[in-house]
C-alpha cells in the first residue's frame, strides 16, 4: 500500500520478488483477468526485480540497489534484514541519507516480536473483532484495515522523512507495525473501556454512541443511512419526516437519551420512514439538510455516479491486458500521469541490473545460477 501510493505519485518503485513464484499475493486468486485481485490493487506502477537472497551475488546486487535508492522499505521476518546485512544500523553508516522503513507485525521488540502477523490476527489482538459486529456475534471488519493502516502510516512517515532530509541532509529509520497502527485506530473504544470500566456495546450496523446513526428501513424494503451528529440535525430529521413531536419527546431530546432509549426510538423511526419509498425519503432529507447516504453493494460502488462524473477511473496495462482501476485518492491541482503497468514476475530484472552496471553476460550467468 505504501509503495503503491509512492509509485502513483511518481516514485520509481522497484519491488523485490522471489525468482519464479514472485510475491505470494500474486496467487491469492485469478479474479481480475487471471490476475490476483490483491496484487492488481497494490502493485501497479512498480518494477519487478527477482532476487534469490540466499545467493551472495543477489545480495551484492541488492546492496548496490539500496545504495542508489532514497528509500528502502522491508517487511521481512524479524531479524532477517540484519542477517542479510540490510539492517538499519549497518546501512545508515554506509548510506547516511537513506530513509529506512521496516514494517512488521508487532514491532522490533517485545514478547510478540516473532509472532506471525496477518490482518485477521491483528484485528483479533487489538480488539477490533471484539468491538465489531452485533450484540450476539462479533465480526471481522470486511476489508484488511490492519494492513491498510500500517501501509498508510508508512506512506506518511516516509513523506515526512523525505521532507526532513531536505532540511537536514540526514536519513531516518522508521518502524511501523500492524499492531501499533491498529491499536491507534482503536483509541475511542479503548479509552471508553479504560476510563468507564465498561466496554462499548457492539451495535451492528449502527453506532454504539450516536443515535440515529446507521441504516434504517424505508418503503419497498430499501435502506437509507442516517448520520445525525447534533441536535440541530436531529430537529431537522424530525421535521423532514413530519414528526416534530419526536424531537422534543423527553426520551429523545439529547443524544445521551436517544442512545439509552434506542430500542424504542429506532423502531419508531423505521415505522415512520416505511410510509415512503427511498426516493421520497431522499427528497425530504435533502430538503431538510439531514446527513444521509444510500447503502450500496460493491456493484453500486463500481457504478457510482460520483466516481464516474469526477473521472476517478484509470486504465492500467498488465500482462493480462488493460485493467480498469481507481485512481490515487489524492487529487492534485494538476493531473498526474496515468500509472504504468502492473509488472509480471521479474519483468524488469535485466533492466534494473543493467542500470546498476551489470553486463548482459553477468546477468545471464546470474540467471543460470538461479540468483535472479
């Protein structure tokens, strides 16, 4: 995630993969024209260099590559980079301007340092699963939020380090862990439990601290999302549904009371909303300036008029042909060039090694020996 965003912004990102098989994420599925959904999402615009890091010549090439780079990002197992001579202390002596970013599961030390860490496991360890779902059943969050949070913190930390280096001339070693970033995202339920002695109750599709906040049924068995954040919006909602009396009902005239009495209020709201179809509910909510949204499935997102009208799609080349993907979610005042292709395994090995000064014969010999 971090390097994909850097590539979209124009960085020359060289992805190191295992010879032959490449990144194991290439093989999760074949749902995008035979390519992995996950790999297609995260690897456009990169160059693929295959190296067998057990081979000394491959390690020498990797050392040369690091010497030519502004940033090195690694997510090897704990201690693996140091064993390869690619730890931050050693590299900072040779390349003091290098920005070194290590992404790990649980951090560089501590009792969980050596544990395997995948998104599901981190969601469980940081109480995301405990906090999500219904009162009866906890649930994993439906996208890989622990992976994504770590990638986004790495992305922002690298940009900050590059800016600092412009002023100081010095590089930085950055340490990002899935556990730390997910724990940060859990701050509200964490602090609530720590300081009240009570865990936040799971509220399913609704909010556990704000009411009304979530999807509510309207006519035709359709859903509308409401997100009422303050008392003005609450009064506007009650006016929009022709029930100003609900706004001043002593059971519902503050968010605290609405939350305490949600089992009465939420069925009442749905009873009122079901007298109109969704189009009429939308008209009323828009006219009254009530925050709302529709509840789409993923095809609804794919066909969303906001994405289409704003040109948020781009065609990206790959070994399977052109693939329609979402653009970088950072809109600049000047359009970025279209992302370059999603690389095949080792597609740029010869190209990158030649840039590092290797001859065709040397590259051929490394290939024969399985070093690349």
